[in-house]
C-alpha cells in the first residue's frame, strides 16, 4: 500500500514562513504529478500548487510569488515553501500524488492533512 505523510505545519505570524513536506512510501513504481491542496473552514478544497514529474509547476493566483513547490524524485517527496504568509492562508493543507504501482491501476493518493495557522 501507499502512504503519504505530511509534516511542517504549525502556527506562524503574518509575514512568516513555513515549509511543508510530504513523503510517499510503499511499493511505488513511479509518481506522476504531485501537488498541494488546502481547505479552510466552510470552504471547498482548492489547488494551491502542482508539479509534474518533469518539474513543471503551476500555482493558484493567490499564492503566486509567495509559495514555491518542489520535489525530490529520489525521495518520493514533495515540498511547499510558503513565504509572506497571510491570515487567509490558514487552512488544512493536503498532499496529493498520482502514483503508479506495479499491477495496480494508477490513481491519486492523499495525505492526512497538516494544519497551517497564520495569526498574530
């Protein structure tokens, strides 16, 4: 089976920074796209940033210029560097990965979520 384990969330003051990590483990053949989503209370889950297996990235307009997504394919890990954080960035952040397993249809997997709170 596959597990995505996130880390790095927490409480930070406005203007501060956090770095989220998400490591995939299991009998993984390879990983296609990876990404970060977030869900604030009372709101729908939204895409924050995505990165392809080749390194192409895309970002939500609300985080462009402040967040950077990256990945380490050797470690099956995706990162989200978040700078200049704002209170409206407060949400539970979820890692997502499209993973290929041998003998199993390719599908998306989700992490358990990590809370990010931006408050003074």
